[in-house]
C-alpha cells in the first residue's frame, strides 16, 4: 500500500520542474495506480511488482528470462516518431532488489544490432535471441554476436508454413533436459501465399521444443517436441512457457496481446500420443485478463514472471498513431500454484 501512495507524491518543492512536467508526472502516477488497481481486481496471484528501467529513453521491452542471478529483459529502440535503428537493442540485467546490474548493447560484426528482441534466453556466457528461424548467440560480457554459434532450426516439410520463430523460452522438459521452446506470433486470420501466389488460410500454429546442451550450447536442430495450437482460438501469442511437464502431460502458459486492448493469459493443456514428439491438444482456457501490452512470460519452479510494453515512451507519446490509455511499466511475478488453480 505504501508503494501505491508513494507513486502519487509529486515533487512539489522542486523549482527545477516545470508545471507541464508536474502534470505529466501526476498523469503517469494516476495511470500507474489505475493499472495496479485493475491488476489487483483481476488476480490474487501477484507476489511482486518491479519498475523497468530505460522505458523513457525510447526502449520497448520484449523478452524476459529469470535465473539465480536475477532477471533479464530484452529491449529494442523506437522513437516517438516511429524511427528505429537509431540505438542498438539491449539486454538489461536486474538483481532481485530491482537494481540494474548491467545494460548490454548488442552488436554484429562490430555494428549495432537493431533486432526486435521478441524472446530471450540466458545460458552460460550468452544471451540467446530468436531471429527468423535461427537462434543468435550474443556474449554477455561484450554484447557481440558469436556468429559461429548461430543455429538455424529445422522443421518437417509439412510445417514449412512457419515464417519465423518470434517467441523463445528456455526451460526444462520432464527429463530435466534444457529445451528452447519456440512459436510464431500470428493473428487470428493468419494466411500465407501458396505456390500459385494465392493466399491460403492457416488455422494451426505450433509450439516446438529444441533440446540444447547447457555445457556446449549445442542445439539439436530437429525438434524433440511439437504441440498443436488452434490458431482460431489462441492467437497473437507474445510469449509462452511450460508450467507443468510430465512424460504423459504438458501445460503451457501463453500471453496474448495486441494494441491497447486488454491482454490475456491462456493455459494450454496436452497429453501424450503414441509418439511423444507429437502431443495431443486437450484444451485452452483464458485464466486471467491483464492490462494491455503483456509480453513474454517465463516460469520458474515457484513463479511466473512477465512484463508489459505499455509503459514504453513510444506507446505513450507517439506522434503518428493514437497513444495508449494503458500505462503499466512493470515486471510482475505471479505465484505459479495460484495461477494453475484459477
């Protein structure tokens, strides 16, 4: 409660802050409070709320990863005029006290990397980032890509309607193997041109799992897992993470959002077929409605971490499009057990 009231305290006694700046600060604080109240009314599972750095510098958060060192957020840069490629994409490392440990600017062949950073995994000395159908490795110490490690992921011929893997989560399977879980962002009416050039509706999406060796960082390029996602029912996936993994049953949480509309947290359940590669879809249900801009999700043993892009300067002050009403510049941790009971 103290945290919420603190958000409402303007700096009345500073002669260096203009009246317009005070109005902006009050407006932001009120929108933060409204978002917090909205979140509190929709779920009792939130166990921590943390601010994100660099949102007022034009950065937009995308991927998230959590390990024993703290939590990591990937971001790309976009001005309020819609310009990109002015500042390199970054990965921000926080400790669990919400202090910034490092901000790493990424580069490829000594040139800035401007990728969208829609997913993030942290393993060993590297940041792993999806790019089209490949996984790129950036050194944590310098931000430079290790181009020799870049790995293209393979698919079967019937799965070639994938354009790119836009979401990435690193987690373990039921064998405790490290797995890169990937999927593609698609709208409900997704289509792709066939060999004749005609647009063909594609109703299905998939979650694929690729095993990675945590010591050598070698990725098995053929997927070990495939989970069907009904594209007309579950779409606009911004992130996914496994929350239950067993030989005969898997469950994932998927975040779904678009624009200034409310976001969705969706649970997908599967059981094994005769082939453990291809699990059978059981059902999907929305378990939470959340503020706009929900992005990547990442599950640990006890918690589910996620964050929102609605607090980014671009969505609040952009000049060429309508600005967003929602304002939620936070990383939140939710209790996994409470989420799965909803």
